[in-house]
C-alpha cells in the first residue's frame, strides 16, 4: 500500500483572474492516519476537498489517491472513497434503514452492509423513526453510515461536527476514532474547531488564505520549539531586559507588558536571570507557557 492515501501536487485554483483561492497546495495524507485539515472559514479547505473529489474542475496541479492519478482512474478511486462534503443529503421521509437500502441498490454492495453500518454508527435502534425527526447528530451519523456503506478505505469529511451540540460532537469523534483504529480507515477531516480536532487527529495540515502553512504529525506541530513552549519574563525594566536578551543572540517579543522568548533550557534561563539581576533589573516572574493547538494555530495564521 502506498505511503500516502491522498496526494496533491502544486494545486492552484482561481475563482477569477484576480482571486487565487489555492496557492500551490501539496497535501500528503498518510495511509492509516486521521488527518486534520485545519483553517479559518474561507481558508480554502472545502475548495481543496471538492477539487480532490472531482466536484470542481481542476485548473493547475495534480491529484492522486492510493498512488493512482485521479483523472485516469476516477471510477476505480471513487469506489474506495466515502465522503461527506458540506451538509448531509438525506431522504427525510425515509427511515435510516430505508435511506441505506435505497443507496445500497445504487452502490450494488452486499445487503449485509446496511445492518453493519447502522450498528457501527449506533443507529440500529431507530426503527420506524423518519430521518426528518432525527437530531442533527443522528443525521450526521446517518450521513457517515451512507459514506461507509460501500466499505471504503478512505473517508473524506468536510466540517462533520458543524452545528452539533457537545454530545453530538463527542459521538462523531468517538465514531471516527473507532473507524480508524478498528477498521483501519484513513480519515481526512476538515475543521475550524481546533480544540476538538486536537483530541482526534494524528496528522495536521494548516491552511490559511489558500496557502498550506504546516503539514506533519500533531506531535511535530506541538514540538516546533518556537511555537510549542514560551518562556515569559516580567521585569522592572523592559528596555534593558530586551537589550540583554538581544546581546545573548535571543529574539524577544514584547507583548502585554511581558517579554516572551521561545523555549529556553534551564541553564539559559538561570544565566539570563543572573545577568538581569547584575544589571539592576528586578525579575518579578519567569514562567513557562505550554501552548495548545489553538495557540499554535493562531500564531501560524497571524504571520
């Protein structure tokens, strides 16, 4: 099996001559991963996913799935992909089982898959309840069941927790973890809910204004030294403090009355403290701040 389930090379897309919405996107979704595609609203997430699935006409660049070019192998590839892009499309007058039965005939997959996916998403007990009576969380789970009906090896979900209450979000999160860990399904999920994504994904791609700013494992992102941990100084003389730090080849940032440096070793902190005291600077506080994914995301997208 190829290392990457999804790859895009130099993907560029314009809505008009002056409006470039994707700028040289090189996405690499590791096989077996849960890849969180993160960015603010309007960053280019949905456009990228729609292009990847052939829902928008590609302009520049290449797209491949499972090591195969998409254009030349479109039908073969789409049989292996389940997707939920934007809001769910369900037949409201039908039950969960009836929705799935209808699509099972279209997909020509085994009938046994209907009960299997209902069990998988926790909707087997809904009986005669119509889809238009479902909560939003139940509708999302039914949409995921439909995406899973033909037993895909890749699931592509665009903002699947949009509009869900906290319980609905947890339901979807636990379902996706189960699909990945127990069934080995690779999942590409776009979201702007950073705190939620942090609990789910193994890999991250961060997009802003059509540019991919970071791509790698969640741990790699958190361990980026200049982003993951900061050393914060509060002193009596900011100007003198900054000069001393600069003389030590450090790059301090002054923010909200505090002086912030990237992660420092204990020896460096102790040496700086001695130097400040020797220069008659009162050190009120030195603190270590560990940033969560949201802080890192804000830092990346603001530069």
